[in-house]
C-alpha cells in the first residue's frame, strides 16, 4: 500500500532521520517526534513488514507500507 501527497517534498537530510525516535522538524516544545518512529516499529517489528519514504523536493512524498501475507491473515 502506498500513500502519496503533492506537497513540497521532504529534504534528503530529513528523510535520513524521519523514522528516528524524537526527531522532529517542529520548534522545541511543540511535539515529541514519536509518530513516525512508533509507526515504523509497529509495521516492522510487530507485523514484520516494511515502511519506507521517497520524496522529491517540490514534487511530493510517498510512504510505502508492505506486509507479509501471514501478517494480514492473523
């Protein structure tokens, strides 16, 4: 499954860190930076799937989720 937007894209230096715990682009005190980190852990560790991001600045971003068939039938 993939989800895409037509936004401004994510710079490469941010893409490298996007799934790290506590990483945020928000000002200090405005958010924990846990949303994508928790999502990544749920997809990869609990469901043995994968979560990836591709983005072109000025073009948009696509998140791709892949799950093994065994995970979907549980």
